[in-house]
C-alpha cells in the first residue's frame, strides 16, 4: 500500500506524515452516527426519544431486513471518502471505512453468520474494475472474523444509476435486479446474513437485495453500510 498510495488526506488532499487516510482536521469533521436511532432502520432521531426505540416509519412499513446500521452521515469528508473508494481506485480507504463500520455495526455483526456485499452488474464491474461494496465487505469480514461469501448474490439486471431518483423510482429501478445463484442456495439456507453496501439512501437497494436473499432461503438479513443520507429526500442534495 505504501508504494502505491501517496500519503495524502482523502478529505482535503494535504500530505499526512504517517500514511493516515485522513488528516486531523478532516477526521474531526466526520459525523459519526450514534444512538439514539431507530433500532430497526438505524435512522437517527431528530429529538432524543431515548434508546431502544423503533421509529413510526419502521412500524408503519416494516423493512424486509431485520436491522440496518451505518457508521457515518453521507456528507462532507465522509462523502469524499465514499466517492474516493468508488471512483478513484483508492482501495486503501476500505480498511479505515470497514473499521468504522465494525464499530457502528457491532450488534448486527454479532447477529450474522456470513457477510455478503451488494453486487454490481458484471458490465459495470468490468468498467470500474472492482466493486466498492465487496471491498468493504471483505475488510469487515477480516476485521470481525466472519466469513465473506463473494458469490452469494448476483445482480441479474443492469439498473439505471440511482443518483437523483426518488424512493418510488428507485424501488422500480431495483425490482427483480438481484438473485441468489442456484449453486449458493444450500449454503444460504437458514443462514443469518449481513448485507454490506457503501451508502444507504432510500433503502430501496438493500430492500430488494434482502428480498432476493430470503427468496434464496436465507434466514435473517441485517444491513451494514459505511454511510447513510441523513433523512429521506436529502439524497438529491448529495447526488
Ligand atoms: Zn484533510
């Protein structure tokens, strides 16, 4: 890694002496997500409603997944880091991001047997060389001692880019996009899965992926992402 990546801050680009991925100033600007948040969706509460509570949204429309957790809000430096991993081939960032995810996702990691990444369609994988979510999933598995299952889920339909789409359009966009391969079904049967993605926006992608895993025989599915958009409707601000 030292030979390949120059010691510059992934947030602002200044030199960092010790090959740290972030300088001290950028590090302090990252907004980590802490409780209290909805115990199901992981959405932070605007007001302190106390810990251990479930949001009205999760009660009205229970998601297919059990619980979702995220390390940071998707803005500022955290957004640059996520985009650096996605578009700039800075695979060195995955280790730091995964460490933050392990800290934020302790409960969902403990409740899981195997880790699966939200897959890219192979056409996009070809043009981008690697799947950023798989990089994160592999690093989370290494740090937590869980097993990473790289072929557990396939994206069978190339979907439009989700950027700029609202919830309904995103749901339509990802419907039927994922499938568990026949060869993996015996391995997935009844197993508790941690589904890893880089950014959670409306939740439409992880919802569709969760449904596909359950159709494939999986037991409970929990979700862990690096970042999440603060509240629905804001994703277009960051797109
Ligand atoms: Zn910096």
